[in-house]
C-alpha cells in the first residue's frame, strides 16, 4: 500500500460555519486514469477509517515487495 495521509499536515477551515470542523487533513486523490483531485478529511473521518481498518484487517492490502525489503516509507 502506498497511500498516505499525513496527520501533521493540517489546514484551518478559513470560512468555517457553525458546526463545521475547525481544521482538515488535506490530501490528493488520484483515480485510475491519473486524474488528481484535492480532498479534505475531518478528525472524525480519519478516526472512522482507522476503526474500520482495525475491524476489517482482511481488507487491508498486503505490503509491496519494496515495503518488505526497505520497510515503511
């Protein structure tokens, strides 16, 4: 797996409305055709995704050969 979201990279919600998150975790998402779009995730969305992965370890992709040889990047 090569996807990463860096939780130390945080952007403030500049035009925040009532009830919205104070900040987001930004990332780029690349589709199968190579198109890249921006995405912003909240703390709750990150925590939900982590919980989902913990509850469904069978759905996590195996490490690539490079990760096995050189470790995590």
